[in-house]
């Protein structure tokens, strides 16, 4: 795991607005979901596109599953997926990982799924 201080610095920078949506643009692997009965599968690749689209792929097959969108609003992220529309807090950020709270409890790791 990353140095705790660096993680706090990133979270501080995020809260004061100096880390914006550019941090999130790119490929992120959903590695954990704490939501009960969640249809989202861990090891699903989320592709956050700069101007708002959100694409999903199964890493093993490269199948495009469905398309959604995302938006950042201060420290909240809005995710629109096949299962609904969620406005959730960004609970933690490190260089290569971030966690969304609220109903989702999603943890994402930067890059392709293993």
C-alpha cells in the first residue's frame, strides 16, 4: 500500500479542488464492491473518458458490456451505469487507487485488471 502521508496529501488536494477529474481519466479495475447483492462484478474494467463517458469491459474477453457516464462534483462522483444512477462520495484517493462510498463501496485500482 502507499505511504499514508502521500495518501492524505492527495485526499487534501482533492478536497481543496487541486486534483480534478483528470486524475480519474483512464482505465481502472473494480477490485472490490461492498454493496450487498451488487450486480457489479469485481475485476470489471471501467474506462473513465475525459468528457464524461464511462465504458465497461470484461478484461478476460474484452467484451464491451454497457456504457454509462460519470461526473465529478466537488468531492462527489456521479456514476450512471446499467443498474442505476449513483451520487457517491470519493472516500479515499492514493496514487493508484480510489474508493467510492455511499451505496457502492467500490474500490478501483489504476490500470488493467490482473
